[in-house]
C-alpha cells in the first residue's frame, strides 16, 4: 500500500501543471470543492493537538502466517502501528498510501460524493460512468493477494475494496458498495444502491478474524 501511494503521488505531481504534491492536490481539488475542512495527507502543525491518541489492541500475527513479500515490504520501521504513525514527522509527511488523517464527518463527505455518483452539493468531481465502474470486481479477484494478506481480497477494477461477508469489509455487506479499511479497523464506504455514505473512525486498533469479533459491524448495522 505504501509503494502504491508513492507511485500515485508522483504521477499526480508530474502530470499536474502546477506540480503540486499529493497532499496539496487533495486539499485543493477534492477537499475544498466538497467543503471538507478536516481531511489531510500530511497535517499542518495547527491540528496536531486534535489528533486522537491510538490504543494498540492488535493481535500480533506470527511471521510464519504472513506472506514473505509482506515481511519484506513492511518492516517494523514503517509498520502501521502507533509507534510509527504517532511520530510528529510521520504525521506531517505526505505518506500517500496510508497517511490520511481526518474526521469521520470529513471522510464521510468524500464517500458521499461517490455514493451520489460523483457529485455532491452541486459539485461534480467524477462522471457517473467512472464511479459506476468502481463497483466492478477486478479480473483476478479470486486470486490470493501475494503481498499483504495471502488470501483473496475483494478489490474493484477502480482500486477500491468491495463490500462482502468477511473482515475487514463485513461491515459494508453490499458487494457493490465501494470502501476502504483504515488503520486498525476504521472504515469508510459508499453504497450506490442505498445512496449511503458512512465513515467510522476509532482509536482502538484491533484486527477481528470473524464477523462476530468485529465491533464495527454493530455500528454499521445500526446505521443501516
């Protein structure tokens, strides 16, 4: 996920006429038009006191159960843990693949644009056809993911995750809904069939292995 982020961030910088960084591009081309005040990839100093303190309740996965590529690409120095991501320099760095910091309300507004076919409050960022394509599963969706998980994950041809019955997307349910899980179980999604956008952010990081263990599912069912 980190490598993917670096690639996307550099593509944006090199194709943007103003050569903006990804964090600045997101602020000016996505957040500002949609009226999102708190959505950052690389926070400014002023919002540091507002960032929630994380509690690491993740159950460690033994190395022998992790794909070799995961161990090679995600050493402890860059692991998705509070030890790394509560560092002031990391919070201010534009870590494109995993560095988003935002409020649930701000995140939900982004997903609302997608749930509404690419438009929100009179502002269109994407065509309806492009957004509809995000719900199409990728061609090799049944193949195990070779890097992060070692088992198939429900990815769409547009790069989003799709809803399903198993963690970490069981809270989304609808296989046509597009979503993305965040650090330690936080998640946001857009359901085109319900025209529903949801963002659930929490600071207790955990990794459920079954739907019954997923506390987020209880919240998601209440929302629905």
